[in-house]
């Protein structure tokens, strides 16, 4: 407890200093009134004890520091305006001659008053911070709930979360269920871009521990925590000092982890930080769940129920987007239109269930024949489309021939193991060589296929 004691009378000053030091105070003694304010300006003090000769300074001293309590020392017969003194915030009066007990009582009362003021200020500051945090959280929640795209949700978190907890770095790691690894999907801060795509095993590092145990975690000093994994820092050249980590839980399953590193002010993360952060992560998780549900519904509307290939709606969307994006770049796309030869005989001879199973198996053979970026579509009935982005007509024709051979290479079977064979006829067309629009491209490939039907079937015909 630091105190300034002023008295122009050196004997009285020494006596007051002696009593203050007995109370364990760190005392700065001042014998000139004009030195009181200067001394206060150059340090942090908890109490002022002033001789009544300095009462004219009280208003100025209070303006400089409204929280510091002031005690006035005066003779019993001093002519003081006590009402004005206390209106100006004087915390106590020591009347000379005084005893050690009376000195101690007045000082302790003033110190208790100061502590109450500081506590109240801290409470007000804490409430203001909490209101600010909740307001920011509300803005973030509104922003993430306005999107159904996971990428946009994660970008929003990275852009706005820094307003919530000031830190040097943020990252979102989502669980890859196939590899059982956490993948950095979004990151902000000095090492942000370097982190993207990096992986942690479940249990590895603080984030891996949080994911394995499903528990939030504050690590104030990573150098003293054996769970910290330094490999990420080594790759990014970033120095992690402290971490706040919260798992993302969906229906009792961990789907990822959100991590904050190095609080900007150098202080460790607090439980208040953790509370507000857990609230944020809960909303992020819900937003990602909603986005995943929407994505599944959207995908379902673009998938053929029987073959699990894309349907005509997706085909049209894909081609429209491709042609719009490539028009200025002189991009090309080829399209194969194929139809099963004499498919009606399969239905007539073996029934519609076998017919449906055959359509499904044709889709499977298409999948194992085409390339990774090619798009497979069930156009309708026994007709299929293969979209070949950035593929010239010669390559598309070779792929079509490979499809024709693959589908007829092995027999198909009925449910009682009767064998039967089928063949397909395929037409090939290329944008912009053969067509300028989506419908024209499909139409040209369809016509080429129809020409193949008329000329014998089981062949590839080029527009």
C-alpha cells in the first residue's frame, strides 16, 4: 500500500510517517504543498494523508485521481469547513494529538473505502466488457446463421472472432473421419495461410487432446505442458506461448476443434475468455450442422435415386456454369450421350426389377471407366451423359470407345443368375466446335448417338 504524506512541519511529518510504516505502508514524505501533485503524477498511490494547510489542493488532486482516498490531519481547534471537506470526497479526519489506534482506524477505514471504489470500478469494467463481448457474439451469430456454406461460416469466424478475444492467431480444425485426423480448415493470424491443410492426429498436441477427450482447455504456458506439439510451430515459424482450445460437439460426436493462441496483451487466457468462447463455438457448430444438412438436401435434389449419378438438373447447372466461366477463356468441354441398345428387351424378358438393377450396374461401370473430374449423369430412362471438362473431341472419342468396351466386356445377371449381355451406342460432341450453348451441345451429342442407332448400334459416333 503506497501512501503520500504531506506536512510542512517536519516533526509532525516524521511522526505520521512512523505510524504509517507501522501499518506496513510504503511511504513517500512531502514537506512542500506544491510537490504533492507532482509526486502523485509520477507514481501510483493508494492513499493521501495531508495536513490541513493543503486542503485547497483537494479538488485538483481529486480531478487527477478520482479513486484515491484523502485523509486530512488538523489541530482540534482548526477552523475547517468539515461539510465542504466531505463533500469534496475527504475519506477521514485525523485530529492532533492522535493515538496510534485512532490513526490506524481512520487509515483502515479510508483503505476499505478505496477498495470498495476499485471493486465497483472493476465490476463496471467487467460488465462493460461482457456487454461488448455479447454484442460482438450476437453480430457473429447473426453473420454465421445467414450462410449455409461452411466456407463462408469459417471465413466469418476468422474475420470477426478477433473482436471477441484479442489474440495473435485463430484456427478451426475439422475432423476427417476417414483418416481420424484433424485438418486445419480455416486460420487467421501470422501463420494463418501456412496452417491450412495441415493435419494433426487425434490425441496429438493440445487440439488433438481436446478432440480425443471432448474437453475445453486453457494452457497458459505451452513450454510447461507435455501435451503441446511443437511440430506445427516448426513448419510455420510461429511461436506459440499460450492456447485456448474448445472442441466442437455435434450429437455427442466431436466434429472438430477451435483454437486461439497467444492473447495479444501477453496475459494468459481466463475463464471468462473460455466462457464466451465456448458460447461462440456452440453457435458455430450449429451453423455448420445446418450447412451440412442443407448441403445433403441440396445434393439429394441433384442425385438420381437409382444410380446415384447426377440427374439432369445438375447436368444443366454444371454446363451453364462451365460455359459461363470458360466463354472468355476459350475453354472447351466435350459431352458423351449414350443409350443402352434394346433395353426394352431386358424389361420384357426379365422384369422391371432386373431392368432397374441393370441401369444401376451400368452406372457403376461408367464410374470405374471415366476420369476423376468427369461428370456422370443419368439423363433419363436408359440414357446417360458423360461431361468431359477441358477435353478435346479426339480424347472424348477415345473415352467413349473405352466406355463402350467396358460395358459390354462382362455379362449382366438376373436375380437367379441368368446371364445376358448389353451394348451401348454413344454420340460425342464438343463445345465450342460443335455447339455454342448447353442445349445445342446436348442436342448434337444426342443426334450423333441416334445416328449410331440407325446405322447398327454398339458404336461411337462423332458429331
